[in-house]
C-alpha cells in the first residue's frame, strides 16, 4: 500500500538525520509504535525505521537504547539503534521521535510446538542471567513493578489507576467496577505471596510471540525491547506464559521446563507460587495500559482492546491461575 504524501515526507525527513534515503513499506504488529521497512538501492539488507508513540520521551527511550547496547556487547541477537554522524541514536522532528535499526531475519516459532516453547523458556533464563549483570540503570522512567500500575498511567496524565477508573466509570460503570474488583483481588494475591520482597533486575517483558525469531535451531533475533524495565524475573516469566501458553498446562509445562533447566539462580518455590497471580497481573497491565493510552490520546481502538480484556481475557487469566499454579511449582521442584 502506498504511503500518503504527508507521511512519506515525514519519513524522508527522519531518514535524512542518518543521511539515508530509500523506499518505505509499513510493517504491522506494533501496538503503539510505528515501523517501516526501508529498502535502500544497492543494499541487500534493509533497515527498520521506528516512530515512537507520543507517550514516550527521550529519557525513556534512551533507557531502552542503553539496554540494547549492553546486550549487543554480550553477543545477543538484538537490533541496537543506529547512531547518526553525531553519535545520536534518536532523531526528533516535528512529526515525532525516531530511531533506526538494521533488519534481522528469521521466522517466529511454531506456536503449538512444545519444543520451541521449551527453547523460548530456556532463552529467557539465559537472558535473565546476563541482564542481572547489567549496570544499574535504575528504574525506567514511566515504568514500575507488576504491583505498581500507577507508574504506567502517569505518562498519560493520570495520578493513579484509581483516577483512571474514575474517568472510565463515567463512560462504562459496570466494566470499571469489574476491572477495579479484579485489580483488588490481584493486589491481595501478590501481597499474600510476598511479591514486594522479591528482588528486581532488568527484564525483557516481550519474550513472546513473534519477537523471538529462529532459523531452524538458531535464535536469529530478539525484537522489541520497548518495555524493558526493572521488575522481579517472575513477572517476565508470567507475561511470556500469558501470551504464549494461555491456560494450557501442557504448553506452560514445556516452557517452564526450559526456563527451570537453565535458570541461575534456580527458580525457587516462593517465586513459582507467584507465577499464577502474576499471569493475571500481566493481563491487568494489558488492560490498564491501553485504557490509559486511549483516554489520553482519544484512541478508541485501544479502549476497545481494554474492554475485550475486561469482558473475556481477565476471566480466562484468573482461570489460568488455578490451572498453572501446580505446573509452576512442579517446575521449581524438578
């Protein structure tokens, strides 16, 4: 599909910051940021241009770029941002904030394959070991731990999740109440399990779906560190399970077996007991964040995504707690 002239002009201006010119093709898959594949005449390997969502600022993005630079130095197959002639990895134009990356190939794992689920679990265990040794970048601006959703909504002008729910109740009181009740149950479960006492470290939070690419048995790419921040490693595990395994004990068991086999330090029972409520916490985050973005930026598709979660996915997530709790404990004991 051809690009609108105004958008094409914005892309041309952004690429000029890297003294680059080429044909742009929009890439799908991003929930908030926008991406284009850039083909340059005479170059076999394309580039990827990203425009960040307006809720991101330069400080927040610089954090992501530091993590990518650290992982590249550790020989992880990431796509670090490309610096311009002045050493800057972020370009600002009137149309937004932009970064440029090199294309990395590979294919997503077969979604139903227990073998590849096990490999993805093992991969995250190894990644956690290296991320635990990273310099202390502090917490990423605009982010918090799984039990601190207030930090995520402040970027959209809300003082707290409760303030966001007050706004949403004026639009849909029944759904706002259902979401508030689910948040209360989850906060109580995390507090009872001692989540606040677990140490935090850098986490990926996107080791899922098509973000991990393979060529046969080789991992060729880890995409999208847009959500990297500090949290307990089990929060990262839970988000991967929520997306890649759903309520399937078989799939979760394969994934967790891969993680537990290579985790350093070993996954302990206290951590494992929190995986189930953290799966619901991940779905709550996946509900609150689009609701917050939609309220701030007038994005009805984001609000509809949050409502789908309230109506269907949150109930499935709480069902997954019951199904997967025993699977997680078994992985820690094996």
